C-alpha cells in the first residue's frame, strides 16, 4: 500500500472523524473507501464515454438479443 497525505478544511476533517466514529471504522478506512468509490465512478464515466465513441458492432449486438431470451427453463415451481 502507498501512503497518501493531503490537506482538507477543518470542517471536512471534523465531518470525516464524526462519520468514521459513527460507522465504527478508522478515519483512514473511511477516506480509502470514499476515494475508491469516487475512482470507480470516474472509471464508469470513462467507460460510458468510450462506449459512445465506439458502440457495439453487429456481432456484439447479437449477444444482446440472446440475453433477451430469458431463462432456458421455468424454475418458478421450485420456490
């Protein structure tokens, strides 16, 4: 793991400490999870932009049609 160090406003530091205590986690864990969630969101936005510039080709679209068939068998009576 790499250590990151950065400055935040005092009010944000207090909020981070408050939420970490309320959630029962270390403040570092709270900040790690927040950073991870933000990076995942940014990656998703990047993926969406890439999809718009290079949409699915005809072969890839055929797989979507197969997925729409639904389950191969009716398992509802097992419930």
